[in-house]
C-alpha cells in the first residue's frame, strides 16, 4: 500500500513538473521587451531614443507612446532548455523504482515437472 502511494506521488509530482515547465516555456516563447519608437507619436523629449519602456506606457498596452515589442535573443535557447530539463526531471521522477531483483526472470513453479 505504501508503495502504491509513493508511486502515485511520483506520478503526480512528474505531472506537476511538466505543467510548470510548460508554463515557463510558453512564457519564454512569448516574452517581449517593449522599445519606444522616437518620432512615432511626436513625443521626442519624453524618452531616450530606443529605450525599453513598460508595456503599459505603449499604445498596445493602453498608453500614449508608440512602441514595438521585440523578443530577446535568449528566448529560444531558454525555451529549449526549460523544455528539456522539465522532461528529464519528469522522466526521472516517473521511472518505476524496483529492488535488486529487477532484471531476474520469475519462473512459475510447475507441478509434476
């Protein structure tokens, strides 16, 4: 009974790790840095040209400045690394654990043989 609970706990933990890794991978894939476009809205003195700004200040986020969202160069490698680490951890957690007799074949006892 204890073995069943431990096995179920491992499976649940593996599913949770996959879920969190998936959320982090989606976040990394959709991460953007918003940059102010000088001259895009006539507000040239409000910000340093090509400076990162919060999305809320951009017209996309309801603000008054013209901005462009750019994905940094680290997003794709981070996405791949998060996915691989998540899968490896989930596989290590989910793998069944057996004792020293794991590789031995069990032969049924035959009567009269």
